[in-house]
C-alpha cells in the first residue's frame, strides 16, 4: 500500500508580481500510490453525484453539459485540533478521461481555487494520484485567508487520497471488470 506525500512552494514572493498584479499561490503536489488499475481509480475519482457516505460526505450534480458539471460537495475537512467539519462547496468540474479531473470553486472562501487531479498508471495494477492547485489572491485579505486555509486544503486532500486508495484497493481485489493479472 502506498503512502501520501504533501509538499508546497513557499508563499513568499509568489503572490504579488510586477505592478501589483497577483500571481498564483500553489498547493501541492500531493501524491499517493494506489494498488489498483488506473482505469478503476479514474472511474471512482470521476464518479459524481454520490449519496451521503458514513463520514457525511456527498456530492450532487446541479448541472451537466458534456464533460462539464456543476456540483455541490459536502466535504469532511480535518481540523488541526482533531475531528472535522463538513463544508459545502459549489464547483465546476471538468472530466478529462482517461486521466484528469479539474475543479474550480465557484463560491465561498476559496472562490476561483483551481484544482487538478491526475491519474497516472505506473503498472497494470499500480497507479499514482497527483493533486495540484492554484489560487490567485485578489487582495491582501484573500492572501491572508489563503495562508490560513492552505493547510486545511492539504490535510483534506491527504485524507481524500487515503480514503480513495483504501476504497479503490478493496474494489480492485473483488473486481471482475478489472481482474488481477
């Protein structure tokens, strides 16, 4: 079973560019290895409109046009002092089979946060997940807010990848569609 790694670039010097224009702040890459076929991992990652899970998370498709969706997500965000909180976001989702899912937050404190998850086959039954995000703060307040929220985004993605890895590996073990080699 693979682990999850998180890393990020330093915020200093990345936010304000020449003439006061904001530049992107980043989250990631965050990576996880999964002992399951890439096609199965992508299928699970791109499956939107899921009912409420035992941890309170769920997603609802509000609109769909081809590979673009508008979804509402209820996400369990791990808190630094333990426990977690369910947070609702509304996001544009772009499905780019066979290996990418892109997200853009449409509202809330991280409005315009752009995220991408890439599914990379390493072997027939081994896959790497890679998450990266960019955010362009428009004001000093947005910059400060992102500095506070960035660790929560990282913890949330590590938790998501850990959960997805466990579910994908369990499904791969019992799959008839994705049989063991």
